[in-house]
């Protein structure tokens, strides 16, 4: 069963504007972690930000922040002041500790972001 | 610190040929992983090694074997390559922290084409 859903296949954003990438997840485990990765056209996977299920505050990392709404099971990534170098594919991933998926990262299908001048 | 390295970067095989993808990490991580990435999909876990001396199947293990050679190295073998194994392969490693916060760091990937 699909556990991570990213409903936006692609989006355009103008330079210096903010963009929100949606991610919803499904798990029965009360303890889980949510991760966002960036994959530029060069292909590597770059870790951006982490949010734990018990964290009281939304995670932030420079221009990246996570809008975590636990009751809605959503973990949206917000990129502020977009730059041309932010053009990439972005993946949401989850790690939970349920028996059949212990420790493994499960990825969404990704959202392609194109930043325009 | 090179992080996670993978060789080769590119490979073309004919159906039925075999090959081994190599992965090494210099972060003293306990856990290592192999994923494949196909167009329009996220990464899918093939095999993982939670710690040195152990390996387990992931979501899509058929057609692959792995070896955790030592703490640093984790290889993926295709015994008889098939066109369905055309993909980009990523190796990753993590500290194996207890609990849910255990960030995985990825290598640059190997682009494999099977004709």
C-alpha cells in the first residue's frame, strides 16, 4: 500500500517567491520520521530536512521549513525565496518502525520544481 | 570525507550478463541500503544491511543478491540481467540510530541499461 503521496507532479515558481510542496503519509505507528530529499538534474539525492513525529515544533533548515500537521498526516515542504538552483525533483520519505517496514525509508513519487527568472 | 561512493557511474549490459555494483561509505555508518529509481517513481528498496554481517530483502529483491563485505562496503549483484532491471541504482548509508530519526545519505547513483 502506498504510504507516501505527493499529489503535485510538477510546478513552476518564480525566483524569490515561496513554494509549498505537498506530502501526505499513512502509518499506524505513533513513532515515525519524515524526510525531504532534493534530486537535481545531476542525479544525486541530497538530504534537506527531517521532522520527527513527536517534535513539538516544525523543522527548519535555512530556507527550508516543514509544515507538519500531524492530525492531517501531512508534512509539506516550504522553500522560501526560491533560487534558480532550487530547480530539481523533490521527494518526501517516511521511516516508521512497524513490523513490516522497520527502519526502511519509503518514498513518494516526487514533485518536479522549475524556478523561472 | 567522500561520503558514499558508487562504481561504476554508467554501465550497459546485454540480457543474461552479470555484474556487480560496488558501494563504499567512509562515515562509519552501520546500515547500508540499495535502491532503484525508475522514471516517474520514487526510490524502491532492493536490499538492506542493518549492520555488518546481516542482510535483508526490501521491496523489490527478485533478480538481485547482495554482500556486506565489511562495515564500509555493500555490493549489489545482478546474476542474469534483464531489461526490466534497467534503472538508476542508489546506495545509501545511515548510522542506524534507534528510533525514527536515522537519516540516510546517498551515493551519486549508477545508471544501468540492459539491452
